[in-house]
C-alpha cells in the first residue's frame, strides 16, 4: 500500500506532463483538435490509464488544390483573305468590269483593315473579340447585341470552312439566347492556330484541320 501511495504522485505528475505536452502541441498546430474519448482508437497518439479512458490528438491538415489555368491564346493575323479579294478586284478592274470590281475591292479593304485590328482572344473560359494592340473591348455585338464574349461551355457546335484554305468560321452558342445564336466571322487569323485552339477549348469539329 505504501508503495502504491508513493508511486501515485509520480504517476499523476507524469500524466500531467504528458497531457500538458499534448495541449501545448495542440495549440502550436496549424489545424488540430483535441479529442477525449472513452474508448481506444488507432488514430493519433493515445494516452490513457487502466480505466480505459484515453486522450487522442488528431491533426487535420487542409490540402490546397491548385487549379491549372489554361494559357491565353491569340491566333496571329493572316492577310491572305483580304489580299485575295483585292487581287480579284484588281483583275476585274483590269478587264473593265468596274461595277463588280468596286464592291469586291471595298470588301478587300475592309478585311485588310479588320485584320490589322481585330483579334480572337481565347482565355481559360471564353472566346472574346478584342481590338487594337492593347486588346481593348470591342463593345456590344452590332448584329445580335450583348458582349462579344462567349463561354466555351455554351458552344453547341462550330465549323471552319474550308479546311485547306479557311475563309469563314461559324459557331452556335446558347449564351446570347437559350435557343441558340449563330455567328459567322471571316478567317483573318492563322487558320491552323484557330482550328487547334477551337478543338482544345470547344471540342472537335466535323471538319478536319487546315493543312
């Protein structure tokens, strides 16, 4: 009995030091919790006595998940289409077909001007039409209204005509209106770059890529 009484303070002192250390460790942890349990457990560190009660310290560490953001892609300008129209206008004018030469020439000049300023900007979540070297916003769409920015998730389908020498890109989206809105743009950009990024961001097309 005397041995038991003499040993008791030492046991209590040791237990107090262990519990104190537990609390200290708990306070210094970034994200932890102190759990008192009446039953044994296999999780964490356990301190207990013969009565079966135990102190369990478990730590929960939050894991930060990094979301990979796709890089912004801007296809390079391509002057082949306006040059074709201007060449056609010149040929018509040379053969004295001035009446058709005038509108064809004007269309070629318009495309040439637009090629120098209009850019398709493919960011992580949407396609947006911007203008100028500073990539300024192009404002509202003059034909259907709304901002010239469409999320890839709203694309229903798209096509590139024609694969070998693309002159027109078409796509249909449900962002502008639920039943779907169709858009047509002249391909005044690098056709191969345009096709590749459209496949990556909006899914495959029925047509094959430009050669």
